[in-house]
């Protein structure tokens, strides 16, 4: 008996149409599950607290973010002003240099890309220095700062970011080790020349790519 293809069902016709129109294509790439965890990392379900231990007391009312240095439109944002910027809800994994990683964090806040559009860095601006309310600093190239998925986060898993995790507002730079993600953000300074921050001056890598295991300098 010859193999006859079955008559096209409605579903088959729909699926052919999806193929022609590219339905469900996100245009995004994903790493295979086996490559999702960077080398030397292990998964944790909880979210550890790591910092200098100087938990600063900064309320929503008092919080201000200064954005200055080599920008055409310097700004000082209150929390209200931050909420008036375009809001995004990216999802990303955390990779801490102390070897824990945490998958699928749902953030709420302002993409650093949108912040860059708002303040318009001058041509000479090549790096940013992040300054925090506890005196912590860290440095990023402008490209890493404005990288896809990076944001000024005020929400995590549908709730305000807890004070111990850097609330009211922290940076999240998911493609680099988590020490680059400054908590209790106070100032973003755009500069021409790179300037190492707290951990970068203390033996940690200047860039901190977890996939390249850029842990130490
Ligand atoms: N202001 C500030 N930000 C900081 C730090 C800090 O000490 N002060 N520690 C960094 C380090 S080393 C890590 S691993 C993460 C930890 O963030 P978490 O406590 O929310 O997990 O915050 C980073 N951002
Ligand atoms: Mo860390």
C-alpha cells in the first residue's frame, strides 16, 4: 500500500501558516541549559546578601540619584522622577563571584539604555563610575553599563527591592559578576578615563565576565 500523506487537518494548515509567518520566533538566542551556569558557579534558590555591612538608611523620600560628568543633560532624579522614566521588566540570572548563581530574577525599573538616552553622554564619555550611599564604588565601560538587560531596579519579583538588597534603587548588570551591580545607588558619573572601584582596587577583575571567569586581576 502506498504511503499517502493524511489530508491536511485544520491544525496542520495553521502550523504551516505559522511556519510561513515565523510565529513564536522571538529573535532572541538562548544558551542550552547545560551552558546556562557559568564555570565554577552553583545554583542557589534563595538570594544571599553580600555587601560591606554598612547598610545605609535611605528612604524613598530622601533618595536622590545624581547623573553627571560628561553628559549633555545632567539630572538629579527623585524616586518620582525615576518612575516617570520608561519602565521595563527584564528577567535575568545573577552570578556572584563567590560562586552562587540565581536564575530567573524578575526586575522592574529603568533600563540603563533609556537612562543614556535621557542624559545624552558626550562623545568623550567612555566609562561610568557608580557611587553608592554606603561609600561603595564600581566602574563599567559605557558599553557594559548600557548592555542589554542592565537596569536601575526598584522592584524584584513584584515587590520593592528590600533594603538589604539595595533598595530603594540598585543597579543590575546581569552579564557581569554581581559586584558590578551597585546597591543603594546615589550617583552615576560619566567619565573619559576608566577609574577602578572598591573591589577593582582590591584584586578583583576590572570587567568581571562570568563566562570568561574574570574573577581576579
Ligand atoms: N553599595 C554596594 N553595592 C554592592 C556591594 C556593596 O558592598 N555596596 N556589594 C556588591 C557585591 S560584592 C555583591 S555580590 C552584590 C550582592 O548583592 P545582594 O546582597 O543583593 O545579593 O552587591 C554588590 N553591590
Ligand atoms: Mo560579591
